[in-house]
């Protein structure tokens, strides 16, 4: 049976057959993160933008320069995030958090209950972080603007971030265990799934559409108008704060094929007013 304090960097390093140095841990997170992201993004790109392009994105031509730019910033973002996140990873590994490894420590009830708490915790912190990015001129210009140069999202733009943007939006998943007990499996599942989700909401293919779920069409609308649909997985904060925009409304300035258009779409609407402060414009 392993307690939190039993998991040290040396144990992780030995399992991988590597030295137990922060530099090696950085490389593990950076290289592992890139392999995982590019595998998921490339699968989405191959199926939705190449093999079945006529089914999912007919008439849409992906700008190769834009894709190369996105890939460059993914690499920069992942490297920067791995470096900035390293102290948190080390604190967790050295047993300073409430992370645990034996289900019996807190029982099966909490094993499932923590998933709900973790979702609410990360959703709240990420929504308000994202909201600040769009409301504070400095954060928009120097931190978040980079991600919004892709007005029409695609798989490789999912993690195309300034490193500080990547870090600030990822950190809620990593600090949760400092506030309440989180099983290691739930932690790993959380940080793994959020990357998969990021690709899914940037590939502009929606297989599941629930009003309270921040699915792909919501996020496509976010990139088009910039200041709306700021949630991570859900729309409840957007609805409460007033930043929600339904993707089923037929906005007249959104080109055909960019966002889902059901036959039951509502009346055509003008572009909603931006939330960004005066002088801060969405990226072209």
C-alpha cells in the first residue's frame, strides 16, 4: 500500500529507468505531452480534414501556413507549460498535496464523488481565468491573444498557446489535490482527458449536442466572436454570467460550413456585442 509520501521523484524515475532529476522530469512531461497531443490532433486531422473531408468539412481549405504556425506554438506552449508546472509536479510527487493512491484511504464513494467536485472546481477556475483573459487588456494582448489568431479552429490550434496561457488554464487540474483528496488515477485521467477534449472542441465536428455541454459548436462560436462561450466542459457559468451564445441561432455573419446549422435554427441574428474592453479587439 502506497501513501502520498511514498511516491517520490526517484520512484517515478526508476520506473522509467531514468535519473531522478527535475530536468529529466521536465523532459518526460514535455516530450510525453507532445507525443500525446500530436497523436490525438493528427488522428482528428487525418479523418476530418483529409480522408472524410467531403463529409465533415466540404469546401474548407486549411491554410498550411496557419497550421505550421499552430504547430510551432503548440511546441512552445507545451515546453513552457512543462517548465512552469514542474514545481507543482515535484510538490505532488514529494507528498505535499492531498493526492492518494489507495482507494481504501477514502472509499469508493469519494472515488466517484471527487470526479464531480473536480469538475466543478476546474470548471469554475478555468471559466473565470478565461473570462479575465477577455476582460483585462494586458492579459488579452500579452497572454491570450495568440490563441485567437485562429478564428476558424482546427485540431492543431487546440493547444496553440502562449506558455503562460497554457499554464494558467492547465493549473486548476494540477492544484486541485492541494485543496481536497484526489486519487492519482482521477488526476491522470483529468489531465489526459482535458487535452482530448481540447482537440475535440477545435475540430469543428460535433457528435454530441447537449445545451449544458460546451460542445464543439459552442467553442467554434467562441473563436468566431471571441468573447462568448468561455466554459471548459459546461455552459452553466456562461449562462449565469451572460456570456452564453447558442450555436443553433443562425448568426448572419458566420460563413456557411463553419458552424453547425440545424434546420430548426432560430432567426438570423446580428453579431453579439463584444465583452472586451474598449481598444481590445478580437484577433483577425
